[in-house]
């Protein structure tokens, strides 16, 4: 029922279509303290749970990723209870998504739409905590149009027995534009006693340290910058421990991507289109990256992708 021990203060963010089991494993090996699945619809979990021998065929993960959290979304309380019971034996933490701003999701009274619904949110948290013996956590945004009810939501989370809050302090309206308002993370840390994970706009080891220092948060979560460069986790850990870190060359970075490709071969649920997209992220910021990305768009298999990147990026 208590949170597992985390080997690092830097967590890998859940990202739909990105934080697949292969990339999560790579991030874990490179020093992420916690990895989280992409958000998963509770109705899909219930449906697949009834169809499949094991839910692992639908939500793939490996033992080496542990501790691993599953992130759920959806507000139908009966389906939620069933879904939590189905996933509970497999995962170390059950996380709940209250951050996704996509209209086709919020229209279903899910994710960030719940930031306006404290009473329903209370029922959701209560249902989840009752349905599992695993720690339940939540990831929130600051509000819909303006930062408003997040304080109330955070206090409800604590009252209902949730064990950690991840805060991406942007509003839904902001989507991913502008900057994350880190001062709200500091406010949250002062408001609740449970651990707080700060998230938003960490791109360098210095950013990670600055967020920890400025806000007092317990952990940081890194999304976009880590899918471009998972070695960032090693650098953050080194910087926090020793005050220095090592830069890596493009050739070294691509070797990590090859490791990702090797892992991805083991997971039938990762569509090749997503693997191609990961390659696009990985080559961002590289010399000649634009030309390489145009070629990535045309390859059809992991082997072709491996060959293309080997030829283009290894001197
Ligand atoms: C492509 C993409 C997909 C995302 N999917 C999810 C998701 O499934 N669940 C979630 O809680 N947040 C999701 N997020 C938000 C990230 O977890 C994170 O909060 C956000 O990117 C800010 O952190 P960053 O600045 O380190 O990227 C997603 C973000 C991106 C860019």
C-alpha cells in the first residue's frame, strides 16, 4: 500500500504513443526512477480483460521496468472499479489521469474535464483506493481556462488516501504552449503532505535541479526532452549527486536508439508508425536531421530504419 522506493528523483512521463514498453525500459536502464504507461481507457481495460488470457497482452511491460505505474482514465465508477481490479496485480502504482486536454477525451467527462468536478473526483479517488491494495496516485493540470480548482482537487486526493500527486502546471487552454508555472508546484508542495512530482519544461539537468530547488517538490517528471534523449536521466542523476554530468555524442545517442529498436521488436503492440515517430524525436537537433527525418518517413521496417540511421548518423 505504500509507494515503492524510487532509485532516482527523475521520473519518465506518461506520453500517449510515445512511452511504450521499449522506451520505458530504455529510460529505466538510463536512470529513470519511475516509468508510467501511456493513459489507458478503463473501458478498454474491462473489455480486453474479459477477452484476453492476461491483460499483459494489451498493456505490455517487462519486469525490468519496475517500479512501473499504469495510468488510467475514465469516470464511470463501475468500469473504473473493474479496471483497477484487473490491472492491480500487475502494476506497482495505479495512476489516474486528470491532465489530458484533448477535446475528444474531455467530452467524455474524463481527464482534465474533471478539474471542474471536485465531487465526482472524490468518488473516483474513493472507488480506486477501495478497489486496490496498490498505491493510487494522480496527475493533474492547473485548471481549464485558468488555474482554479487544483488546490481543492489536491486536498481531496490527499483526504481520499492517494499517495502522490504529479503536477503539470499548465491550464488545459494552454495545451503545451507558453510555460509551465512552477510557482504553483511550490504552492502545492506547501499545501499537501504527500509527495509531489513537479512536471513541465525540464530540458536539461540544470532545469531538473532548479525545479527541485525552487519548488521543494520531491521528484521531477520529464516527458518530451527524454524522448529526444533518454540519456538525460543519467545526466540528471549525475548532476544531482555530483554537480557534474557527461555530454554524449550523436553517435553514442544513436546507439541508445538502436537499443530501443531491439527492445521494440519484442512488443507486438507497438505500431511501426510509433517507432518511426520515436526516430523523428530522436533525430531532433541533429546535424542534417531534417534530411534524415524525410527519409525516416519512407521506411517500412525496423531493419530499414536501423540501416538508414546507421548510415546517416554514425561517422
Ligand atoms: C505526445 C504526448 C502525449 C502525452 N500523453 C500523456 C498521457 O498519456 N498521460 C499524461 O498524463 N500526460 C500525457 N502527456 C503530458 C506529459 O506527460 C507531460 O505532462 C507534458 O509533456 C509536460 O512535460 P514535459 O515538458 O517534460 O514534456 C503527453 C504529452 C505529449 C507531448
